[in-house]
C-alpha cells in the first residue's frame, strides 16, 4: 500500500512539473465536454475574511449549479467551510493549485464554464491564471473585493488583460473601469457586490451602539517605518482625543478597530485603550453589519455602510505626507477627485470628532440628502446574486 502511495506522489510531482502541458491537454479536450461547472475563489491572504466569491458560491449552489469553492488549507476558515460543503470544496496546499487540482479534479476542468475571482491576479499560480484567461471557453470574471472608487493602484492589477469580465456596482465605477482599466460595455457586469446581499438579512440589534474604525494599509510601509508616518501618528492622536473619548464614554458607545490584515504581523499598539476594542478581521462583516457608523480613510468598506445608509466619515489623515511613496501620493490625489460626490470628507481631526458628536446625538441617523447620495452607488440592492446570474445569461 505504501508503494502505491509513493507512486502516486511521484505522478503528482511529474504533473506539477509539466503543469503547462496538462493545461494544454485540458484545453485540447474541452470542446468535447459540456460546460456546466463553476469555480469560485476569494483571497489567499490568511487573515482576510472569505465572503465575496463565497456568497455567490452559496447562492448558485443552492440553485442547483455545480459549484466548487477553492480555499487554501492554511486559511483559518477552511475547516468551517469544508464542514459546510464537504463535496464542493477544493482545498489547496500552500497555493499548489497544480498538485491539488489536476489529479482529483481533472474532469471538472474539462467542464469549467466560469472562474470567479474576488481578489485579483493569481500571482501564486501564474500558469493557472494564463490557462483561464486565454481559454475562450471559460469566462474569467472578477467580482472584486471592494468598490473601485478611491484607489488608483488597483488599475494595473485589475485591468482587462487579466480578466475577461468585471463586476461593477454603479455608474461611477463603470466609468472608472472603462477609462482606466480598458474594459468596454460588453465586458462589464452591472449589479452589486455579492457580499452586500448579506446586509439585507435582519439580525438582532446589539444593545450597545458602536462605531467601526478601519484604515487601509499603505504601499509605502513595505519600505519605510510606518511608526514614523503621519498615518500612525494621526491614528493614535484620534484614538487619544479627549473629546472623542469623553463622548463615547458619556453616550456608552463602543469603537471597534477592525485591523487591516497587514497590521496583524506588526506591533500596532492601537488596541491599548480603554474605550476601544480590536476585533478579528476574519469576522469583519459581522462588525460592519452591527456598527452604527464608520470612520475610514479610503477603505472600500465605505460601500457596505452606504448600502445600509449608515453615516460614514472619510478621514484623509495622511494626505500630503512627504514620506509616502509616489503611488500612495497618487492614490490620495485620485481619491480627492471623488470628494464632491461623497460626503463627510475630512482632513482635520477635530472635524472628525465634530461629526462623531453630531451622529451620536442624532442616534446615528443619516441625513435624507445623504441617503439620496448613497443610493447612486448601487445598481441594485435586492436579489443581488440573482441579478449577477441573470447578467451572465
């Protein structure tokens, strides 16, 4: 028995080595098979929630489509997902998509109709990426993991030479992907992000009101010490703001710090405060749904709050920081172009606290004029997954 096992291991290694040849063989055989299989994948980042592709996977699976969700074995959510759908989960071992898929799932590749990705270019598996993108019998669809509006660095990552089609949630976003990423109308799916669907399900409201605080990472921090940046300085300054702390204590409001996954491997020191709680980023959607308000810089989480018509304060805390690399500066300037179509955009700490005070005293009710602004950011707000499937047909 051990000899047979060893033999199979050798065969797998050979197939891994000749992976391009295996993909060529699959492409050669595909015309003889019916296309009725759908693959889904979210992030390979270990500390990021699996929710975007996963939401659409769950919907299409419930409607009888033959669906398979791809997840890395090392991801903390792998076991729970595998338990929920034991026959429809494809697990990867250290991003080894070749060894994990070619033997056990060869026929599924032959019948693959659409590959949904919610994270971007498959950098760990370039051969697989090339196979899917260049295969005329497969649609390579990017669902995104955030509404594209405030970050320009994604243009090269999500352009039309990487995906056959892209999902957008509103007209603003559609024009961006056409102008900067090279997509045309026939390659654009107009609906909304699948994960928004989960925000429609009612849940018991927490007794304690809360504000979500989420700041995105900066590309600059790969090369500079982020503790010397305005980003780090002004986050700490806001969290230590005496007026803010007095407000949340007086009105019994909790602030949840949803930590960006890049911060989890660093000594952030943002959590050592009495009135703030650092929460697990693997459960970000839970806190987004429960929160009454959001404070962010450029994070696409703003769209989840717009969807729920909840107040958002955009705090551009490090605009103009000379330590930032050119791409981060470019992102900041690009985001500034959207100031006029958003609301509550701040470049000053005290203005942020003013807005927090206003919304706390108004029971976190968003103004009617701002509710009308939020509605412009969504083609649809109900039956989103159904709408996506209809667009594909």
